[in-house]
C-alpha cells in the first residue's frame, strides 16, 4: 500500500525540517510539487515501486491549491494511506524568523514591498490561501518549538498505524500562549499548585512526588473526571466524521506540574480505546535542539 504524507503550512513554520525527518525515515521526498502534477507523480513513483512518498505543497503554487483536497480523496479511493500535516506558527513568530534569516516571503511582490507591515500582510494572505488545506490536516504549532521537538512529534506520528483517530494530549503554560493546533483547550490554573511546595517546585508532573500530591486533591480528581467525560462523549463523533487527529491542550501557569500530571493521567486512561500521543511543550522546550528557522 502506498503511504503518502503531504507536508504543507506556513512559510517559515519548519517544512524543510519536516521533509528531512521524512527523508531520514525512508520516504521519497519531493519539495514544492505543483498540485497539477500530484497524480501523475504518484503514478510514476508506483511504477518505480516506491511505496513511501512525502510531498511538500505550499503557497508557492497558490493558484492550484484548491485542487489538492479533491486529488487527495482520489488517492485515498485508490487505496493509499494519506496523511496531511500542516505546520503553523503565530504571525509574530513568522515575522521574527523571516527577519533572522533575511529570507523573502514567497508572496512578496516587487522590490517596493519591504518592512514588517508588508510581511504581515503577506502572511495574512498566505493563511487565507492555505485555509482549505489546514481544515483537512493534522496541525502542528511550531511557534515555540525547537527543531528537535518538531522532529520528535513527526516521528511519533509516523509510528501510529493508519486509519484510526489519534488523540494528542499536550500540556502547556498559558504565559507562553495557547497552542495553535489545539482542538480543545482546558484551563487547570484553579487547581492546587505544587509550585508552592518547596520540595515539589523543581519537579514536574511526571515525577512521583508531584503525582502523589495531585492524586489526592479532590479538585484535581473532579477536573480529570470532567475532561474525560467530555472526551468520551465527543470523540466518537470525530471518528465518525473521519477525523485523523484530535488535539487536547491542558494548560496551567508554568506548564510544569498540574497540566503535565493531567496529560499523563488522561493519556493512560484513553490509551486502550484510541491511539494516543502525549506532548509536554514547556518541558520539551528545555531539552536540546536548535530553533526552527
């Protein structure tokens, strides 16, 4: 069976990093393929007995982007496993990355388009042009990501068997912004905070002392029950509508204790019924890895 991964998203969001990950994973990679050539290219690769293909499609072929969703349905109807990954980032982050790398935005016109205002307008236009692709994609927010984190997230995704809804639990800190890829966001800042316990402050929600502290807090138990009940009610509806991924973001003040603990507990609770991934944004940020450019 043909495995096809489409990488798309905002310019500056990390698509080149994603393609390198897929190439290292054994995919035949094509960058900036005009959508008009998609079906013909897949036919050619099948003749060459290539079974794993990754293709980057983005705003550089803006005029033909509306063709892509229908083409992907055609490929699926032919029996292929198709995954679409949309890499996104905040406008502020994208402006900073373009400034740091001195790259030109692909929608920039003549030499008279200079400065952040023109760049912001191009980014806004790019979002509009890519909106239909974003709707059918698994969205990964790279606003606060390092390259190593994006690589890890993609490798996890590729290990999930095709055809089942994947439930992504992620913890985050509200002070660093809500993840742009979240389908549901739960605020747990009202729960008892281990940060104020001196012996627990340097630990995380993955450490046993913190977990033991939170496990006996009635409000924490109620919150976990309520989130689980909500998801148990609505996830089957997502699955019936052929959603591939549902992202559940749980935030606290620092993204270190309460949100991490609840992600760990909920991921364990739902793992028997759904494919589950878990991410701890602020903890992963503290690991090694260069910034995405």
